[in-house]
């Protein structure tokens, strides 16, 4: 499996939201109101949403803050993997 990584695009917001659906993270923290769309939109606006694809299918999305840990190192603020791709290591 060859993963390709790219910066997320605002026009693909709904596609990225699908990555998080049916996950425990979504059900516990992101399903209320506009929590998930707001978080993703904010990440997209700051060009901090990195998307992983396989064969053109977006399978994971992550928000990366480059100055997250006390401004010293990158911080993974959000991570989602599409159903069907979870648990594959």
C-alpha cells in the first residue's frame, strides 16, 4: 500500500467529514452541533489539515500544529481514519 499525503482543500470538507463518521472519537467528542465541521474548517483555513490517500481515495485526515508542544515541536491535534481502513496498522 502506497500512501500519498497532501494538504486538505476547503471544497472537500464533506469528504473529510466522512473520514471521522462512525468512529468512537466522533461519537464521543465530535458529533454534537457543528463541532467536527468547525474543527476541520479551522484546520483547512490554517492549512494544517493533512490528508492521506490510497489510489486517490482519502482514507485519513490529521490536523497538525507545527508549534503545538510549548512551541517546540509539532503536535497531532486531530486524527481520523476512514471506516474500512481502521485497525490495519
